[in-house]
C-alpha cells in the first residue's frame, strides 16, 4: 500500500470519527435546548429531570455557597444553576450522575450530625455549610459541583442556568445579538483608521 493511500485512509477515518462524535454531542446539546424551552412547571421554573426535589435543594444550597449572592449581585441560586446541573445530568453529563448521588448523600449525612433537628445540608446555616464543603473540597463530587456551578452561571440561559443573564452581567457582558467592532482593546488601534 502506498504512503499516499495510507494517509488518505487515515484522514477519511479521522473525518468520519470526528463527524460521528460531533453529531452525538450535538444530539445531547439539542435535547438540552429543547428541554429548556418546554420544561417549566406552573411557576415558570424548569421541571427537574435527573434530581429529586430534595437533591436539588442540597445542590442549590451547595452551589450558592460556592458562588453566593453578595451586595445585591446574584449568585448561583438566583441564576438557577441547579437547573443547569439537573439538565446536564440527564443529557450530556449523565456519566457524573453517580458521583452527584453519592456526593449529595454524603453532604446530607454530614449535615445530619451538625443539625439538632436532623435536617439535611440545605437546612444548615451558611457557616455550617461552608465548614462541610471545606471537608469535601478535594473530592471528585466537589470538583464536579464547582465546575458545573461556574459553567451554569455563565452558560446560555437556554441550557437552564444563567437566568436573566445574571452571570454575564456579573462580568460586565451585555447580551445582544450582534457586536460591532472594535471587539476589544486589541482592535481599537486598527479601527481608528476607519
């Protein structure tokens, strides 16, 4: 077999694999977008797909300690990060569902020992929640939760989080369909001549 023929076969196989992977990934993203548009309860809140109400309460409380609301600026709870995490666990991030299930059970078990009423993590005061989160900050669950909280606050709102573009407003980004040049400081000099 010639070297040229081997390269062509390799490139064709690589292109086919890339197309298959992209298509598979897009199907999950498309499912998430369709869900976000149509899955709301009577109060305008998305219905939970992967988490129970109790699990969602624990995740919302933990995410709001990772990214709390401060001085009137919205945090994870106000941005609806729990809905992004829930949707991701039922679509493109389903592989982490088990990590979340174990992590939620662990948080609630640790909280039960600190609460007089035997409440779960969501029922604790913020300082107690922070103490428990510090105990687990090196676990795979906390790392996943931290990443998903950040992704959820800055993702497109159609994915379930970043309600009312709260995350984008935190960093000074304005939502608009089109941006005019100059796009950044690096284009300002080039645009002066126009």
